[in-house]
C-alpha cells in the first residue's frame, strides 16, 4: 500500500510562488496584489490591504468586521486583532484575516470591485 503525504497550505503557496508556469505566475501576481502573507504558518491578509483592494476606508472595513454575525469561535480563528504603526509612530488596530474570514467578510461587500471578486471566487 502506498503511503500518502500531505502538503500544508502555506507550503502549497510557497510551491506555487516558486513555479515558473504561466498560471502559477498569474496566481502569484494576484496573491501579492492582495497583500497575502504567511503568519503563524497560515496565509492571511490585513484588513488594511482589504480596504485598499476594495477601495474602502479602513475604518469601514473594521466596522464591517466587528459587525459580522458569526460565532465567537469562527471569529477567533479567522480574525486576529493586531496593530500597525504609522510613520509618525502612532499605533492603530488592524485584523489579520484568514482565507475563510476574508471570504465571509468580502461576500458582504457591495460595489464593482466586490462584484468582480465574487465572480472570480465562484
């Protein structure tokens, strides 16, 4: 019987990014343009990058995250509160969001950019 081995999600992203296939390079461009990075062995995106990509004010994205109607356990796993520092040294809140959290959040967005993302996702 053949033994199966599995690749973790972060390692899969690293493998794709290292590939020279055109489809992998397209994926990498989209991956990087969204601001996705690996944190604690999980791909995440910051709420600031979500605001930038969707053309929204970060304050409104934070409000949308806090207003999500999801369980506390889902929120704890998929929306990690963090901070960032401005050039002037002031700290502000941001969230580091997993793929599932991003999907849950973005499905509630409206507007042209949100519609384009939803079509790509489906």
